[in-house]
C-alpha cells in the first residue's frame, strides 16, 4: 500500500532545555503528522551519542540516549523541580543543540532524579532489569567505569577490568553501585517515556521507523563485553577497521575506524548477538532501516594502522546466512535496506533475495542520463523514495549548489517552476513516485537551506545540531502536505 512520512530525529524537535526530547513537542509532532495525512515518522538511532555527537557512534547498540529524556515529565513525576532545571544553562540558540551544555547539566539532574526515584522505586522496575539482563548490567558498569576513569577509552583502563577478570568485575560493581544505579534509572525512564510516545503514535496510526547502524565503535560496551565477536588481536586491538573505498568524491575513501565483526564467530553462535540487537530494536520501532546494507554482502576492511581507507580490500560478509537468521528471529518484520554507495551485482542479488525494499534518492537522480536508477521513471514498487537522507544536502541547498547542467535536467524532467517552488516540485515528484513509500526530511518541507543540514559525512564539527523553530508546524503547512498525499494516493489514515 502506498504511504508517506517525514524524517526528523527527536533531537531536532523544539523545546526549552537544549535539545528535542520525548516530551510534549514530540506529541505535537505526531499530531502534525496525523493532520498532514502521514503514516510514518522516521528517526535516527535513539542510542547515546558518542564521538562527534553522532548517534551512529554510540557507547551501546542497546541503550537509549539520556539527552532525549524529557525533564518536564520528570517534574510531573516529582523526580525533579522546575527551578532545578532552570538553574542550568541550555545553550544560547534554540535552533541548535549545544552538546557541551547538555553534558554536565543532564548528568547532574538525572543523578538528582535517581536519588528520589530509589526512595520508592516503581513496581515494574525490577521487571525492567530482568528483561534487559543480556546487556544492561555490562552497559551500566561500562558507563560508570568511563566516568570514574575520566572518559578514557576502555582499552586504557587498568588491565584487570579491561580484560574483564571476574574478581575485578565484582570489585567495581560494588565500588560503583551508585553510579550503576544511575545508569539503570536512565535506561528505565528512557524506555518508559519512549513506550508512552510510541503508544500515542500508534493510537494516531503513525508508525515509527528506526535506524540500526551496521557497526559499533571500539569504545563501546558492546566491544568491551563481547571482544570475541570482533576482529581484535590478543591485546584487544583492532586488526582491521571499517570504511569505504576511494570514489569520485573522496580520493582516500572514508576511514570510519569501527572494529569489524568476526562473522565466523557470529555464525557459530547462530548470530545470537545480532538477533538480540534486532529484537531489541524491533521492540522500539514499527520498522527498521538497516544501515550500510552492502556490508552484509562484502565490506571494506582497512588495516588498523592505516591513516586512510585507500589500502583497504573487500572481504565477504555473512550474506544470506545472516538474513535467514534475522528472518527466523523476526519473521515478516519490515526492514528497509540502505543500499547506497558502491553497489555490485552481488549486493543487488542479496537485497532482492532478502525481499527488503531499497532506497531511491531523488538528489542522486539527475547527473547521469535516463538510465539513472534514481530517476522516477526507473523506480519500482518495492522501494522507499527519499528526497535525501540525513547525510545529504537539504533540497534547497541541493537546488542551489548543484552543477548548472544537473539543475537544468531536473527542471526539465520535473517541470520545476517558481510558482510552485522548486523544492515543492521535487517533493511532488517523490509523492508521485511508484515506490510504495515516500519519505522526505522535515527541512525539505520547511524549505530550509544548508544551515539546517543534519550531517556532513567525514566531518565532525557542527553536525547533528539542527533544531526546528518552535512555530514551524503550521496548519497551512499540514494542509499543503496533505493535499499532495491525497493527490498521489498515499493517504492511509
């Protein structure tokens, strides 16, 4: 069935305390999606942000981001007081996330809420801990240890705890009991708030699409707790790391630096860790985008000592064995394959065998002639059409900065005109595509430029900070989106 939705991360919602949260503005956004006739809300990973403030470089593949916890809700629950929240600075620009301001204030406020919570814990708290035993104790200890050791990478910790000697684990669990309880509380409250928002969205017939990054960082609870699942040497140093090869945009390729999976070990376990990861994600979302899908067919492996990705080589991924394991764990669950980048016939064959829809990006469509697979006349039903992703330019930025010949082709092909607005002409093309699902970034509906771009791959400064203006969601905008949704048969309410 045809449908459409909007891509915007929780952090980009407006609000008073430095970042978008799962509070009243999130509920207002769900209401806006309903009034605009949309069926889906796509978000970025909900996990804690790590290096470069990126949700794709998280300390855990399972944990929720404490920055997204709504502080006003904690006030309603008598775990915080309004004056306590307002005592902290939250950044000077309401349309930018100030991660530096969040780092200190959030920890102190959540610590205060933790003390009050444990005076009389909720009846379901013990059950939450039991349900998450497979990851939460290791994560909580990991975060407590990072705090104790000044944020140091776990590979620089004392040998006994770096190597997870049983006596060291027991010693530190006892020594850091209060810090561990803080992490338990954070994850409990995060899940409580997310489940309430998710339930509200379901009542409004809005489905939420999440995002599962293919890799985890070396400095994560996942690698520290499960080193045998990664390509590490006897000193727990990565042997090879992830990246992508050189292309027309990057002469040295992209060196991501994430440790690579030891897929043979994963296969011997029946892909148990991945099943747990995807089952946990499926409990949060109604659908999941599998990031860097081509890495399941083959992945670019770079010697760990290299400074660029130039000298990497393709190595075989787990292929259909992995996807069959996923299908067994989550039969009929809706995944989207992020099949972008350097694609080979083998990658296309794997995606087709999986049955997952791929992605068609309109911003990629107008630079290589009529055979370009991203041009609307080459779209297929089992795919998701996007204007662009969080890694791409906003539509207005793309329209302004692309080569003149690209824009000339787009204007002629799409019938772009000033009266409609060039950005809205591209949106019209997305709604009219034969792809079963169309999704555009919120920035594109708001006709925002490069200042609102979410991420510029390969850079670390200023990414992940855009926030929507508090008055952006108008009835007029909802009506305009609804009109396109109805015109092209994507209304499913």
